[in-house]
């Protein structure tokens, strides 16, 4: 994220321009690894436990092409996107 602001009262983190990457669990250095899903938004709110990421504004979801994997690009021009994750969230 370009900017992250953590609030100690409710332990949420507010994000400007967050980028979330989701990997399939295969090693990144493996030649035939599936490319990650990349989700970018105008703003976001990370829950206190790190398991829910709410994205707002323009949201882009993409995955690059790879062997046996078609590329995908989804653009949401304005809205609210709720991302539930199993193992916490890494924000870039």
C-alpha cells in the first residue's frame, strides 16, 4: 500500500492503494508455477485479525498467463469488494 494507518482503538488498518497477492501454494521459483492473483484497489480496510480485507473504489483483479493457465483481468470501476483469506494478508 502507498499508505497504511493502524488504529489502536479497534486494531484495524486503513490502506491507500493496497495490492494483495494470492499464491497457489506452489514455490515461486518453480518453472511451471501458477502465477499469483494480484488484486489492487483505491483503498482498503484490513480487519484486526488480518483475515478480512475490504477493498473500495476501483478494484482490479488479474492473473498472468502461464503454461496451462489463461490470463484473466477483471476491472470493477466503483464498488466494494470483500476478500476473505485463510492465513492472514500480506499487503504490498
